[in-house]
């Protein structure tokens, strides 16, 4: 299906509660935005059908999301390029290759922190760099507002921490709305994955935060690690020292960084006597199995606290 390229209609993959923030940001820059279509079973089927078997689930979902966006009228796609060691840095190349092979006409822009100002100027030449920076500042304030403050540990409730791959931890359609399910089971949830932290890490603005835990986490590794593997190690240490009651490790099946840190997280939880539940997720996940495991995990921790 070939779409007209006369007017740019921008879209990007959904990413949980942050999706409206990014839509508002693009609109504030004077761009026409198509909100990303909801992630459904059909989204997953489209992504799986046109992806290599061993590609991680986030790649398949974002590919399916792009196909549905183009079908809905988008012709200018935006994909973040981490420029890191995770294969996320290659997503936009493979997305572009696959979508063109399927016959779609579009333009895909890969955004990173080195090219973002120049790229926005390309999108809307009438904007000054001062106006762009001002819009980005408002977007940052809105992002922080959506995230809210870190919750406090509640001794009378079960406190459960979430660590894992960023997209899997933030998109409810991928993790079967795990935060909502845990709260319905009476748990106090600490999701350690936040886009604001990711942005600060990419811009090297968080050097002093959790410094002692980062220093300890490095002793487990022989060099730098891609994805959110390193963050998950020091965040697990941080939660352990705060007295977390249980930890859930969310990861896409075949994710190399998360697989690498599995034994490290196991060791940390064992040393601090913290129950750990690991949930690898892909397109074959069973919602009933997922629900049963969560209920059992929370119930056992409740009994343990008593």
C-alpha cells in the first residue's frame, strides 16, 4: 500500500504512559501527529510475521505498530536510536528495510541525543533553536509530572520492585499491565525503569545518583553492558538496601543484556534473602499463567511478612 508523501504525518511506537507526552511535544513543535495505534494481538501478529524468530519482542511490537501506523495514514516515522550496545541501535535500520520490502512508501527518522535539534529544525524550518529548546524543556517538565515522585515503602503492605528491559517494563500492553495487577493484589510497586533516568544517563547527567551502587555493580562486570543490564544490577542493590520484600525481573525472551545479568540478580537477591520472580515475555505468553504466577508470588510474600 503506497501513501502520498505530500504532507508529513508523524508517528512513533507506543511506550506506555509516556505516549501522550511525546504526542504533545511533537505537536508543540508544529508537526502533524498521528497518535500511535493501540497495541493489540493484531499488532503482535504483524510484527512476528515479518521479523526473524529470535528478534526480541520489543522489535516485533514496534514493527507491528509502524505497519498499523502507516495503514492509518502516517508517512513519517520516528524511531529512537540508542547508539548503545543493545541491538535497539539497529532497530530503525531493520524497520526501514522490512517496511520497504513490504511495499510501503514512507520516511523513517532515527532520533538520538546528538541529532535531535538538527532533526527538529529539518521537520519545521520556521522554528528557531531557542524555540525548540523551550519546547523540549516543557516536554521534560510534563514527562517528570507523568512519572511522579518515587513511592515510599509501606511496612504494612507488600513492597515489590520491578527491574528489566525498558520497553517491557513501561508498556502495559507488553507486560500485561503488571503494575495494575500487582496493585490490585495489594502490593506497593516500585518500577525502577523511568525514561527520565534513561535520558539523564544518555546525557551523562546522573553521575552522582546512586553512586555507591553503581560502583558496586561494576565489580560484577568485565566492561560495559548494553541495554538496561547495568542499571538493573545497581537498582536491585538499591532496592535491597531499602528493604524491598520481593523483586520481579521482566525481560523479553532472547534479550542478551537481561540474560547476562540473570545470575548476578540471582546472587544479589540470595544474599539479601529477597524472593525473585523472573518473567521472560514473548508473543507466546499466556495471560492465565502470568496472572497465576503473580498471585502466587504476592501471596507467598504476604505470608512471609507475617
